[in-house]
């Protein structure tokens, strides 16, 4: 399979950190052109700080980091406190701060510039809220036809969500952005709760990861243990794992619409299967519904040991 050249748009977050480390450990399959950050699991200053900390931890300061949007497009969110990711977003483990700095360019402008420079070559991988991607499409609509594909973590097509409105968290933070992206007609693969809830951290899997661990692996495990005490699913690494080995996953084609009504099921993703003529003429998304979770965790174990 040809190497994927990607922009990884993220809100680190422990599972974002694992997704980044998995991509770093897979240079034959993935080339990260840049990392862009957005508000989500924690505030944007913290997601940016964490992206820098993870690149430094893996000695990948060569990958540029661009700070993006500090709030959703329409409805701002209140500042979030401690969550499964900890107060700092990386499990409150005192991961050392980076000595390198973010790029001066805004994430949205970097996305636009990169896609225009390399039409048809860049896959966008949003694993947090889609604010940066949506604003790039609004600012420069012509990029829609020049993006190779989008593989994103978000939504719950055929299963319950994980927020008060029964939406999945990433979409709930900025449903207007998600609707813009999902209606763009760009080739799209969705990794929602339908599949990511099967990427489950277990006692046996932790024991496997902990054998003969390197310093980076030990830090990753400590982050996952903190995170796993509240959410046992490794959501975001499914996206990078797919780019490494798509045979791990299976899915169906559907039209996805997002509820943007604040008085309704705000952020809920509604899926209509594309069959028997349904969804004709509407943008179609490939919705991943199944994962070989045993092989997925073998991949994570094998690759993270290479760092």
C-alpha cells in the first residue's frame, strides 16, 4: 500500500497521543506533513502544548505543529475541568515540556496552503472536533476537490453517543463544523463509537504492553492507565491503525447528517444506509463498524516498541 501523506488534526488527549505515537512508529505507511491542534479534550493552548510534548517525547521535533481554533464555530463551550485525560490532557504525569515551538502560521491556513500545493496527495485525519477542517473549507472552498480523503474519529452512526444529548464527544463539541465537513463530498471514512468501543483496554492487554517496556512505552502505558480508569476505549488510534493496515476494519456506506439544533439531540449523527437507492445524490461516508481488536492491539504493541 502506498504511503499516506497526512495532516493529523487533533486535541491531545491521551488517545490522541497514542494515535500520534502509532503514526510516528510507522514511517513506511504514514508521513505526517504537519500536526494541527484544536480545542476539544482540553483547551487549545493545552492541546497545542501536548502535541509539542508528544513530538518531543518521540524525538520528532521535525514534524511542525500548528495551533488552530480556540472555540467551536457557532456555540462556545465552557472551559472543561479534569476528565479521563487529566487536568493537563496527558494524565497529569508531568510529561516534560518541549523545547521547540509551534509554527507561526494558523492551522487553517496551513491546511489550505498544503492542499493547494499538493492537490490530491493529502489525507486529512481529524481525531478531534472538525473546526479547523470546516473553516478551511469555508475560507477556500476549492480545496474540497483537492483533498485525497478524510479519515476521522467522531460520531455514533448506529449506537448511542457518550454525551448528555446522546452525541459522540468530538461531534458534540462542534456539530456545525462536522456537518460542513460531512456534506463536502470529500471521500470520507468514519471511525465512530460503533467501532471504537471495541478497541478496549483490558487487564490482559496492559500486561502484554508492559513486558520489557521502553521509556516511551512506559509513559504511554501510564497515560493509558489513567485514561482507562474512565474510558476503556482507545478511540483515536483506530484512524492511524487504519492507515497502517486497513484489513483490520470493516464497514458500510451511509449518508451521515448531524443534528445542529441546540434544543434537540445536539451533535447526534444520524445515518442512512446506502442501499436500495437510499441516499442517492447525497455525500456518502464509509462508516467503520467492525475491528479485529486482537490484531489492533498487537499492532499498537509492536509499533510503539519501535520508538
